[in-house]
């Protein structure tokens, strides 16, 4: 009876370890999702306003991270430190700039916004690789 109980415990532990490793790996986006987001990024890249592009890239990033399984708003998603983001500090900086554009009356130079919009585009495209 003791051995049966011990065997059941071992089997449960093995199943738990298997499931933990099986589902904790990096989730991949399907080709059609990657294609969809690539097209959306290309559409956004043609917008004349760099501040509008920054806002849209942030929204696209949010949806990509959601598809990777990260829930909450962009801040919550970034706090989870997604594995597919190689430069988390850069992404945080770009997201904070997006928040500044959305919630502040501060004036930011068009040159800086253009540079940051291009940087945001590159970082969002990296999420699709």
C-alpha cells in the first residue's frame, strides 16, 4: 500500500514536470499572424506623422504581445519581461514616449519623434522574427 501511494506521487510529479516544461517554452506566432502584423507595420510606416506612428506601433506591439500570451496593458506585458524582446529598456523608453504623447502637452521635436518612430518600427519588427 505504501509503494502504491509512493508510485502515484511519483507519477503525479512526473506529469507536473512534463507539463511545466511543455507549456513554459516560448510561444510562436503563426505565419498568418506574422504576415498580418508585418502588413500593419508597413501601413503605419507610411503615415506622415511620427507621433501617430509611435502611437500605432505601440498598439501593434500590445497586440503582438497579447498573441504571445502576455495579458494586461502594455505596461503589465513589459513588466512580465517577455523573452522575445531583446532590448527591454529600449521598448520601455519607446512606450514611455508614447504615454507622454498621449497624456502630456509637452512639445517634442519632430526630428526626435521621427528618430523614435523609426526605432519603434525596428523593435516591433524584431518581435515577429
